[in-house]
C-alpha cells in the first residue's frame, strides 16, 4: 500500500497505509483526519478503562475523556436503548427526559446559573455562548488564551491559537498569555507574574477598544488543558474576570475539558477559582460518547437572547442524549467518581512527582484530579520529540496517553473517570519502565521518525 | 400555574403552563424553546409512524423527518446498542464502522463527490462547507434564498432569512428570490419568470462584488422547504449554478431536508435538477435521531482544506452515529423506502389535488415524494390563521402536521419514510374532515387565538 501524508496538529508526516482499513479510510475520509501513533491503532472493543485492538492486545486507556464513566458502560447503553425504544423526538413536543436531566444538571451549578440550552457538541456550545455574549454586549471583542482551542466553526477558527487553521485571528480577537507560576515561586514572584499578566489583559482590552471592538467576552478553559495545565494563580483569574466585567464583557467558562468532576474536588473547573462564570459551555464527557453539549446561563441572559432569536436545535433536547447524560450523572453519583478522581489523581500525582526529583527528563508534574501533565525537558529545553517517543513507548507497554502544551512536551494523562488505584499503578509502572529506556538514550535514535502520537 | 410567553417562529404568544412538566420545562429551559400547539403535546412513546401522548391518545405522525425509518426503529436501536457495547471511540484511533458507513454513503453520490467529513448536525455541516468554500475562493460572498434557514451558528445566523434572529444579514450575504412557477404557467411565462429571476442573481453577484465580497458560494436546499416547496424550473437552477460557477463560487446543496430519498425518485434532492453540487451537506434524517451530519465533497476540495486546517470533530466519525446511519440505509434498502415514498407520495398528492379543485381554501398542492405542501388561501390571500387552525384541527383528529412558507400558510406533510398507503388515507381523511369543518366557518372563530402549531 502506498504511503500517504498525514497532518496531525499541523505537522504533516508520512505513514504507511499498513492495513486495509487504513487504505479504506484514506479513500473515503481522506488523509488529513488526524490519527494517533506511527502505526495507527485499530480498536475493536472497550470496557471500563480498557480497550483492545484487532490483534487482541489490551491497552489501559489513560487518555480518553469522552468515555467518562468507562468504555461500553452498561448503564449508558441501557439508558440509550430504552430511549430509542420509547420516544426520541424533537423539543417542539414535550418529553420528560431532557427536562429531568436539565433539573439534575442545573442543581450542580451556582444558583444564578439556572437555565440550560442544549446543543450537540462543545463547538455548538461555544458558538451559542458567543452569540449570546455578542448580543448582550452589542459588541464583539473577545479575549482568548494564546494557546487554546474551542471548536471547529468559522467564528471559533477565528479565535483558535493552539491548532493549525487557515483563518487568521479575527480583528476582534486578542490572545493573552496565561501565567504559569513555577511550583517553587515565592509569593513575591507570583504577585509579580500575576501583575504583569494582568497588565497584558489591560492592554489587550484597550487595543480591542481602540480597534472598535469593545469587549464582549473572555472565553477560557479553566484547566487550560491545551496550554499544558499551567499553574494559574487564583488572583490572576479573579483579576482577569474583574477586568472583563469592568470592560462590559462576560466570562465564558468552557468546561468541555475541565467539567464533570474531571479535576476531582470540583464538579466544575471554574469552581477552583471561586469565581462564577456568566456562561458555562459543556461538551465531550457529557453523554459518554453520545453527542450532547450545553450552555448553562442565568435566566436574564436567556430572556434577552430568547426573546430576540428563535434558537432551535433539532437533535439537542431529545431523550437519547439526555438519557445518556443522565446515566453519566447516575454512575458518577453512585460510584463517587469526582471524589475518587481527587483521591486517585492525588496519589498518582504524588507518585509521579517522585520522578520529577530523580528522572533526568521529567521537569514537572502538574494538574488536578484525573487530568495530569508530565512535563519533559532535555537539558532544560522542552522535549517534544521525547514526548512523542514516550507516547509510542507507552503504547508498546499497553498504555494509551498523548501530549499537550505549547511545546507539545507535556504528557497528557486524562483517563476515563472510572480509573482505579490499580490502573494508576499500571500507568506509573509503564511510565517508569519507558523513562528508564529513555534514560538509556533509546528515544533519541527514534525521535526523528516519531511524529505526534 | 402562571401563563408564560412563548416565541415561536418569531411570534410571541401566551400559553398556560397546563401541565406540571411544562412548568418544569420553563423553570429549566426557559420559555423560548419553541413548542407546537396551543396546548403542547407531551409524547411518551412512538413506533413506526405512530406516537402516543401521556393520556394514551395515538397520533399519526405526518410531520417528523428525523425518525426517517420510523419511531423506535428496532434495527437502529440494535445497531446503536451494539456499538455502545463494543467500541465507540474518537477517530484518532481506527475503527471499522465510520469507514464502512462512509463507503456506503459515498456510493450514493456522483463519482466526483468521493470524500466525506462527518459532523454532529446540519448546522455543523453548513458551517464546515462554508469554511471550505471561503478558503477555496479566498472570498466570502454568499447567495442565499430570501426565505431560508440553514442552522443556528453565528455565520449561519448572518445568512438566515426565514426565521427570527437578532443578527442582521451580513454585508457579504445577498438574498435572492426563488421563482415559484404556477402549475398552469405556459412555457413562455415560465421562461420569463426564470429570466427575471436569473437577472436578479446577476445583480446580486454584481452587488456583492461591488461591496468587495466576491462570490464564495450559493447555499440552498434543493427542495426549498422553508419557502413552502415552490415549483422551481430546472432551467432556473441550472442558470443559477452556471452564474455562481462563472463568478468563481461553489454550489452547496443543503440536503438536510431533501435528502435520503425524501423526494421519492431521487436519493438526493439536487438530483432532480441534474446539476451536481460542489459540496453537499447532510443532517436531520441521517441517524434516525442519533446526532450525525456530514459534508460530502470532491477529493480536491478536501485536499485543499485538509492540508491547511486541522479539522477534528470529537463525536463525529465514531461507531455510534455511523452505526445508526448505516441501519437507516439498511432499512431504506430492504424496504425500498425511496421508491415507496415516490409511489405513496404521488398517490397522496393526486388525492389531495382533488381538494384543490373543490375546496374553497386549498389553492395548490405541491411537493415531491413524501414532502408535500398544501397551500391555503382565503379569497385569494394567504391564510396563515387558517393553517394554524388546521394544524390544531388535525391534531384533534389524531394527525400531526405543521406549516411552512413565506406566509406560513402551506400545510407541511413530511412523515417518516415508512408512511404507508393506509396512513396516507388516514391523513387524507382527517384533512378532508377538518377542511369540511373549516368550510363551515369554524376556523375563523378560533383563529385569533391560534398561534403557530
């Protein structure tokens, strides 16, 4: 089979169409739809935190957040099958399930975030939140972190800073650098970093205003996952939101990555900063793989938008996605998954932090709950090639992970939330083994052909 | 329970929150999410072309196109449950099901439309198609019919002409009037209508160019459903596409309404004009209620877009939506649903056309396959209030339908494709009965409180 070009995270590379299925994929979806690994992994089954490939090899899934309560979760399957055998009709008719789910979901937010509009994806949620913010402020200026991604529509492409898109940044969009405070920074160093980052916010707002784009919103992921899970001081986020509000804009928290207990102690990522957003957007883990997203907002913003726009979303607000999402909350409650994420994530982070002290390549371990980042450096410089090699090395050891960050050098550990203590040990052990091999210089010989995994 | 305001198709009205569920809905989703009927219908089950409300009343569904192969179709349910119990993971891993479906789907298109990009909805599909067209043409001018709707994102709101949105039409958007040729028009009258409509296209393209927005695309629904199913001559569409191509733009066919055999003889609505689109967008009926959409395009456009943009869509291109969509094609093939839609639609249209000759209010019967429109007029004027009354009267007779068109006076008959001959007779009989009541003047007394159903 002929070799074909792939673009992954903007880096084109060649891979062999090693399997018939890959050839069929290229002939229908084309060569650009991104694939992990030098030799893409064909998966045929999954259960809990485990998936299996066509050859029967099992892999511990330490990467995927969409199967939030586990691959092939039986309660999600039953809930969906039940809705598909009963009634699944658009929201211009009354059906019980979307309303029951809306009540359950809203109970997890601050009291003023009391309304929900359902969508089919995180992209649709961010699109809608920005429409609402633009209409509320009668303006369109947007602040965005300078290495982030919020969706695949035109408006969102115009504010994409962390992924290759052909659209230039909009004139109405201004990227800001999120401060990343070193773990051992003094209070004074932290204050200085925050102060200079907030000065950048002031300048960005002034620039937008000068360009004729008064501020409409800041859109951010409270875990700053694309950025590589930087350590962001509470004082920065508070100062940022204060400035946004003062300029008349709204704070939109994109909880697609950080929500649903991912960060452990908090159901929602924004809660760790103690500042309530004006709008919250949801996606990925919400329906365990059944497409569903949402915008959570106060009654006042809904009133303003709803009275001026007929918003209708055919698939959203129907029984199938809301039943799947309800089952996710059921499993989370019954298995105490947020508390478990906190506990297992903390133990895993402490365990991995051990490496940071001894391993030549691990310079930092970051994150919260079950979203951890392991920063890799060589001689003090970011080591994306090592991170690529490590993804492949983990795969060879039966563990799925990937990488994130501005320099693509932060190993990303973000397993289904049903990840247990034994799973954490399996991951840590595979990582230890792979890093030992890396220490012998193995990685450098392969890095040249690595590409992103 | 207190009365609350509803906005439906831009017309606010008051309804009593007659049920506890409606009260709960308002307290979570707010009062603006549109609902059919004066007293909204709470549905608890569905099977084939039938749905049932909480009181056990059954209704023949002559309206809903999302349950394309019928409510609660067992093959769709089984296919989805199977995928949910096996593997349902994002497309950065290889899985068989999305590729198998892509092959099956592409086989239904002209040979040059040989690639597919999956999405979660018609809105996402149209967003993506417009991004591709804009990048291909390095411009952004768009022609749109002057009473149409293609989705709920910001870009699409800026080209919405058939529904209330707060966003004004974009400077880069120009609406055109689609010619509606009377059934009894002579060849000369038709030619004259086409000629003047094409002159409007020329002026629209010139205007966009003069404004600095060279043409990027025309985006249209080949059934012109929002417009009320006008009779559009083949020569018009050919002339329109010729002009679009000559100006450097692309023809995007939005098959969300007209696709998957809905129009009977043709799998795709664009086929009835014999002009292949450059891009085709899919949505609604594709997964029988499981969210899925797609953009079908030639390899060259995919190459151009894919090499410059990393497009990734988390939920799309996974096993669950493609299994649902595959089951839809299976049922369509096994039950010959497109041929059946042609045959039953034709008989029903002929039956209903009988009314056009005798009923004082029915001025025309239009449409193709199982997408029919019954135009209602009073003294030669469009009669939206009568159409609203008729929707309610049909509901009282156990039949679900609604209305469309610039004047909201065209009864919309668009049942699941498994609609049979007996169902068609049930619908025709309910319609005859309701129209007989209307002829006695009943409708006028109620019309004032009618609202849109």
